[in-house]
C-alpha cells in the first residue's frame, strides 16, 4: 500500500492509503493540515502541496488543475493540488503542505484590503472621533455629557456592561410589566444574568490568551482556534473601549450607546458556552430567555395600553395633551417645575403652533398657570398637566417660561441649543 508522509509546521504525519486515493484523502486520514475550502472539487487551491518525493507515482495534472494552479501562490515545478493528484502506483511519497504560507499571504492581503475599506468608508467618522478624543483629553473638565463620569467609573464601564444591558430600567422605571410582585422581581433578576454570562465570557477569553500567543509565536495557527483569536480580539476591543471611555469620561450607566453592546453579546455567548461544560447552559439560558421575554412582552403591552409616562422625557403625546389644556387660556407665560420644559420650551411652543385653539372657542385669562407632572399616590407620572393658580404665588423653585406658539419663521439660535 502506498505510504505518504506529510510535513507542515515542523511536524510530520504518516498515512497509508490504497492505490487510487488522492493526496487530500491521505491527509484527511491522519489529520494533516491540508486545506480543502472547495470540498475537493478543484475550485480553490487551498490543498496546494509540494511533492518532494514520489511525483512519478501520481496521476498527471489535468487542465482544470493547471487552471487553478495559474492563480495559486508560490507555484513550483513539484506543485500539485492534493485533491486532484491521485496515487496510482505503490511506493512512498514525501509531501510538504504549504497551505499555511499561502493562507498567510492571502490573509495579509485580505486584511490590508479590509483596513483600507474601513479607513476610506469611515474617514469622516474617524476624523470626528479622533478630534473628539483629543478635545476631551484637553477639555474634559466641563459638565457636559459625556464628560461627567469619574475616571475610575469610565475605565471600568466597558467591563461592567452598563445598567441598561439587563432591561432593569424598563421594568421598574419606564413601564412595569403587569404581574405579581414576585414575578416582576424574578424577571428583573433573571434579566441580570446577562452580567454573569458576560463576565464568565471575559474570564474564558482571558484564559485563551496564552493559546493565541503560542500560535502567534510559533506561527502555527493550528495551535489556536478561530474562537481563541476572536476572544483575544474582543478583549483588545474592551481595552480600547476603556481607553476611549476614560478620554470621553463616559459615565457608567448608559454606555451601550457607545459601542460595547456587541462585545458584551459576544462575551455572554462565550460565558454560556462555558456553562455548557457544567451542564448549566440550558437552565441559566432558559431562565434568562424567559425573563427577557416576560419583560419585553409585558412592557410592550403596558406601553400599548397606557402609553409612555417616564418622568423627565416628555413625549409628543404628553406635549399635545398639555397643549390642548393650555389652549383654554390666553396666557403667554406659565410657571413650571419640569426641568426639561424650563430648559427647552421650544418643543412645547412648536406643538402649540401645530395644535392651535379650536376657532370660536373662548379663551380665558388665568390667575397664573403652573405646568407640572400629574401625580398618583404621591408619585409623579409622566403626564404633564396645567393648574390655574387662581392668584396664588407659584410653587417655590418653579420658573417662568414663555408658552406662546413659535412664530412660523422662527429659527433656532445655536447658542440656546
Ligand atoms: Fe479546493 Fe483542492 S480542495 S482545489
């Protein structure tokens, strides 16, 4: 029976195959690192090998093979495609697998093209981002957002995942899903499992660094899997994010707007993969999925039936309702303790322009208007309402704002925005 010895990455593999089998089949039998991207149908060249001994034992190269070889890298007189070269006679073959070298060149070229595309298509973004990072490093003392996080918070933020990652805010702050207390609490804790997954994933990624490093040093890429390399790339991304977060002084809370979301999803996946080994992935993943489904569907139902009444963020609906109430008065100013309206009265004035009083309906002069949030059981709701002060002084801390409809030709003053 013909014998084949494969050489690659300083190692050898010995194989024995019957006459009529291909070099690729011989390599598969012993796990030699010969490529077969097209599945052995003469469509790629990843099975390119050099026949150091035993060339005469092989079937001659046909036209298809020569066509592919024309496009392959580093073709020599003893080059063959492993999937096409059949061993027709008994004897011994010495085969050098050069896929590593070839792939490395292809990868390098692909990488260069990818970087070039990224740079060209993101040139504007890169310029703005670079400018912002430099600006924040030199001017990061202001109270604008971002720029409000402490340096310690900011450097930890990418590793902690932000409090929006688990849906907690949606459960308790914005719209509580219907259901008994214990169910809502269980769902909120279930949603927080994402942190456990992500942190386990980070630990798993750190444990893969040594494998990736060994592969890098030895240039034997089979020493590390694709997942090892991806894990290390993701860790690098996290460190890079930490650097940017410190530069921008991004606070802990809402950080997923700034790009760690995809990384955390990847780490969470690695974490779940780790849990699989101790047969906990299904339980933990199932609990997490059920919690997220409960929160998502429950919140969607709540918003559908009761609207969005998150205090602090007036919506078009609440602004329109307030406008309709204000249309009963001819006042041009009102007091308010709603910070958003105090800072930005223009959206309300715009809605007043779009929703004018019904013609013919009389308007009355109030004894002073006070715009505030409606309350239920002593708790503020997102609904804005107006109260006639009937000559009483406005509540302490409230400020006067103009509430006339914006003129049609009004142009925003950049200084006020
Ligand atoms: Fe693709 Fe041989 S495996 S050409």
